[in-house]
């Protein structure tokens, strides 16, 4: 039961990220593209269009389309360097 709950939480989180990535494309094109590539969303227009920004619309994503890296190299928004 706990496993099913965990799977549901992870699915909802990744669906939220996928939909947010699609909707952010006009405002943050490079970061949205990187996010969608990290999630494994195909670059096909039908998978990254406004029509695809619905819960459960794309059952095929999940395998990253780019190397994810480790540490700061694998983050979407790496921390800013500080002079402190």
C-alpha cells in the first residue's frame, strides 16, 4: 500500500513538472526545453503543445532524452555563485 502511494505521489509530481514545462515554453524556452528533455518528453510538437498540457495526456515520457549529470551539473537551475 505504501508503495502504491509513493508511485502516485511521484507520478503527480512529474505530471505537474511536465505540464509546467509545456506552459513555460513561451516565457523560458531554453529552461523549459531542458526540463522536458530531462523528463523524457519527446520533441514531437504534439507532445509539447498546449493541447498536451493536460493531466495524463502523455503516457510515454520518463526516460531522459539527455544525460542528467550529477551534482550541480544535473540541475535545471544551478545555484548562483556568491562573493561571500
